[in-house]
């Protein structure tokens, strides 16, 4: 079982950043409003992800580490329309099999927190407020072949920061902080939902503030809003003008129902729009958010859930292409 876990781990955890992505997914699924990531040596020596979410009840701490243990879906029907980031119940087990992991958690109903050491199974009372801290130490210590493929600490750190950045661009209502070797590397403050209100305009504002915080105020200046609904697909976000590419070429963020994805249909559609309107714009910068009926997209294609499959990719392609074309071609103030 140890071996099977380690093989599965290879698919889920490629480098520290993959563990960071999974742990932040879990924090968001738990309803966190603040997520803090602390790293040592680019995440190889330590990744600690701390949240103020619902917490894990004492008795469920050992369960959370088991393979295919997920509290998030209970039927195949749920699998068709997952709303949470996680659902495969693989990540914690996979990461634990290639590291020294500890879970520290407290729910609203508990008088104290509990800490589980994954390796020894020891469970003891500990101190913290409501929420969860997952500590991952010495990643790949038992799989030297994989450890050898890691790059310098600076490179691994950059990948970790990028992983958090992807989450941050999807969730302006959540605060994020990243520390490395005791120094604050990035901090993005939440736009509280009370400030943002519930209407679309307020949410768009919150998103723009986060885009400015994460990608730089110059990105807001050098980009145009995207807003289009075509059939079952809604596309929002911002498309960078040529000036935006000067400082941050080739940063492309695509989200499907709040999930960061890499997808050829989306990048091709956006690229076509840029070629049509701004001939020769080779490395556009954009952040695009698609909302689509969960039944029309399969997110269970790959363990890392970074790939998706659309039921009707032509429809999605058209929606994105038109959305970006309209945005780029609109007269500007
Ligand atoms: P999945 O996210 O696919 O369910 P994981 O292996 O990532 O699988 O996590 C296993 C389970 O552990 C989750 O279903 C959840 O119940 C619990 N869990 C993990 N991290 C957290 C967290 N930060 N806060 C609350 N519960 C968590
Ligand atoms: Mg998960």
C-alpha cells in the first residue's frame, strides 16, 4: 500500500509547488478566509499551509490521510457536478507518502486542537485557533530519484508562489500570504464580501482590485474588461493590451468555474482573438474566468485536475474568442 501510494504520489506531487496547490485547494474547500503559506528551502524542507477554515474533527484526522478518503463527494452523481476543488481524496495520502506530514486542526466545537503525526500515527492535544495547519517536511526524502529532479530553492519558491498566485486570482474574497525563510514574500489582502456586496458589479470590482494587487496596477491600466455570455458559457476577466505584455509577457490565467486550468481550446480561442484584433500580438496577458454548467465540463481528467474536458468545446471556443475580440475591439476611453 505504501508503494501504491508512492506511485500515485508521483502523479499528484511533482515538486513542492504541487503540494502547495493541493493544500491551498483544501484550505479553500474548508471555507478559509485567510491562507498563510510558510516555506523553507523553496518548500523542500518545509511547506506549512495554515487556514482559518472549518477544521478537521479529532476523530477524522487519521481518516483524512487515507487514500481515496474524501469528505467532499458521496456519490457518483456528485462527481458529475463537483463544486469543491478536491474530490479524489488522494492529495493528503500522496503527499504524506513522500514526506513527513503533520496535521494540526481544530473545529469550532472543540475545546482544543489536535495534532496528528502521519508517520507515527501519534495523536495529541495541541494549541491553535479554529482551522487547520498542514505541515509537510522533507519532501521526497524517501524518493531520492525524484528529489534529484528538483531545481534550486529560488526556482522551487517561484513555482510555489505561482501556485498561490493562481488561487489568489480566483478568490479575491480570501487573503493570502507567503513566507519564505521567515520573510514575507507576497501578501494579498481579502476584499471582504461585505465590502464587495453580492451583486456582479461589486464582485467585478473585487476581482479588479485583486488583479491589480497580484499582476500590478499597470496591468489594470493596460487591459480591458471582458464580459460576454454566449449560450451556456459566461466569460469575464481582463485582457491585456500590448503594453501589458512588456512587463509580464505570456502570463495567461484561465479559470473554469473557479478552477485554474490549462486548456488548448481556451488558449487557442484567446490567441485567435488577439491575432484578429491586434495583429501579431504573440504573447498576450490575460485573466479569463469561465462560468459553465458543471454538467458540461469534466474536471476529473487528471489527478492534478489542471486539465478539463468540455462537452461542447466549439461552444466554449466561440464564447472565449468573441468575448476577447469584443473586449479588444471596444472603443477605449
Ligand atoms: P480531497 O480534497 O480530494 O477530498 P485530500 O486528500 O486533499 O482529498 O483531503 C482529504 C480530506 O481531508 C478532505 O476531504 C477533507 O475532509 C480533509 N481536509 C484536508 N485538508 C483540510 C483542511 N485544510 N481543512 C479541513 N479539512 C481538510
Ligand atoms: Mg484536496
